C-alpha cells in the first residue's frame, strides 16, 4: 500500500521555494522567544527561594542527568536579567514568554509565606521588558513544583487544584497590572506522563498504571480553577487573557489504511487529547475512543474499574470552555501504524493502552535530539487539525525550536525555523486564528534530562564563564531579519557577527 509520507517528503523538498518568500506576516502578529525559570534563572537557593523537584532530583540523583549537571546556576538570569532584555531588544522581539518559579515566590508552595525578594526579581524583569515595549507572556508552571508539595503527593493529590489556584491568585495580584497574557501550565503531557507515568522528568514517579491519568484529571481541574480565578476576579480590571499550553506534535497515519488512520487518532488522543479535550471540546471529559480503550484494557487486566478516572457532569461543565487561547508547543511529527514498529511497553501503562507503532522517516533531517526531526508541514497539519476539531480558537505557538550540539554549527536551526515559519504562513492562509510565534529558545539553557549537551538557543551561552556570556548565533540574525521585515527571505545571509539594537522600534 502506498505510504502516506511519500507525498510529505515531496512537500518537504518544496518548502523553501522562492514563490513563497514574499508572503507577509501580519503587522500585529507577535514574534517572540521563550524560556523556563529552572532552565535559565540559577540562584537555586538564593534570597529565600525554596527547593523544587528539579533541585531535589539533580542534587540527590545526579546520575539521571546525561552530563550529571543541574540548574543551580544555569544561564544565571537571576543576575543577568538586564542582558536578557538587551538580547530581546537586539532581536526586535514583540513578546517574551517566560515562567515564574513557584518556589521562588512561595518557598514551600503554600500561600502563607510570600518571598519578597523573589517578587522583586520578577517585578524587575517585567518592568525592564515593558521599558522597551516588549510584551511579557507569563507561564505560571513550567515543571518546577515546590518540593514540599511533591512530598505531599504533588499532582497525585487532588488538593493540588487548590494549591495551584492560590498560587495563581497571588501571581495575578502581584503582576497582573502589567502582565496581560497568562499561561497556567506548560505541557501537561510532560508533567503527567513523563513525571508521574514514567521516569523521564521529575519527580520520576514511574506510576505507569495510573500516574498519568490521575495527574491529568487533577491538572485539568487545577487549570480551570486558575482560569476562573482570573476570569472572575481579575480580568475586568486587568484586561488580560488566560490559557494553557499543550505540546501538540503531529501524528499522522503511516499508510492510507483505515487501521492506521484509527491508530493515529488514538495516539493523538493519548498524547494531547486527554488534556485538550476536557477544555476545548463541546462534549467535555476525556476523549471517547481513548476512554473506551483504557476501560477495556483495565477490565482485561483485572481492575474493577477503569484506570482512567471519569469526570462528573459537574466537572465537565466546569472545565469545558475554561480558556481564552490555546498555546501550542510544537517541534516535530511521527507516522503511526496499527501493526508495524510496535514496541514492548510496561503493562499496564499508557503506551500499552494505546498499542500503536511510531515511525520517523530517516529522510527527515535529524537535530541533536533523538526525538526531533524536521517533519514536513507539521505545524500546518497540527493547527488545521485543531481548528477542525475545536473551531475558531485563538492560538499562539508558544514554543518551536531546534537543537544543535555544543560545537555544532547553526545552519540546521536556520533551515528548521524557515521551514517552520513557512508552515505558520500556510496555517494563516488556511484561516487558523494564530496570533503569535515564540521561538525556543532565547538562549542556551539547562535542557532537563539532557543537561547542557543539547543547545536550543538563538544565543549561545558560555557555561564555563562565570559571567555566562551570551553570544548571538547566526540563527539570531536570521530571526531578527524575519521579525523586522515580516517576510522569510531564504537567501538572506547576515553580514555581521555583532548584534546591535535597532533604535526607535
């Protein structure tokens, strides 16, 4: 049977045709970059900050990190925040997406002790951006749960919904007079599946049977509580918006068979649908086909009820519609088969429940990350699918980027960004209500379990230098040119290695 990706490969070869070069991004389209607190801030125990789950894990089990490093200093943005903003100005950014460290603001995670030094740091960071008309986009939670809350069960404890709402209210009250774009959670899948259903993110709970599913329900309800706290008590006087960011890579069928089509749909539901469907769909609750599959598996495995918890009708009604926008983190794509490329997974587990094969064509260019390939039209495929599924939702691409090795050149990143942004233009042409694009990342940082062995930065960071010197990569000049001209010029070659600030923007 004809493979579905043959056509896609042909499209990949055409993605940089000169005929597309003059399409223009709208003037009000937000171009930015993104970072996360643990990955850049450092100052892990400075000025009253509490311990978080990444501090705890990297200090007590350093061997789980590829190079046994940690984020104790990272890019030291706690000290270098003015240089960070200077880099934003050099690029000509419209916006900057960053996250707050929950334990820097509330050292033990609870609302009884607000750390004024942490608040001052974020006030300074935000005010420095606003001084130069850079729009702050703030993520409340980017994976760094206060350790005390983890000790009490973290996202396995339904009280997390109240703890998170309290934290969100404090953040809105402290910063909402200036911050008008709020993201509750970054990437629920990575929080729940990787953190609780496996061992690939902190806290490495490895509760393969129910960890992902209990976390998913608690997180979605926590998001809704934080959303309604903003919508009901802050939005009228602060005038902002609140949404959630979900990782949405594209999962297409390996072949045109109905079996592979169904397999791809189940994969999409398990990867991002269990977080998006309760919020953005009309019916609410977890996706129907996936719910049925987990229930069937659970019965076969001897459970008295499904390992996937249900939403009550009241909970469905509460969570459904709890958004102003849908943040999409997108990096790559995979082809899904019902019968080929199957692997052995822990039983019971989410992957075993899904029971499909995943394939990445070797013709798709590979980054320095084993999971990240340049897949053709993947942004377009993802966004048009979401639009068809959920309607005319407002979207932001809140992360998109490419990794290189420590010593690798930057040409692969340039090729990736140009192809990705062509796919963004295709999405806009298709009527997707897409309002902005945040490149990952402003600078090299602590790349989670990979430590400092993978670099995503438009700016290279010298982690051997106590000053953590930042130097623009070639991709920074290319991205700057795209932002300035609002078009993608595939022939543009930077003529300087010195980045300057364009005054007057």
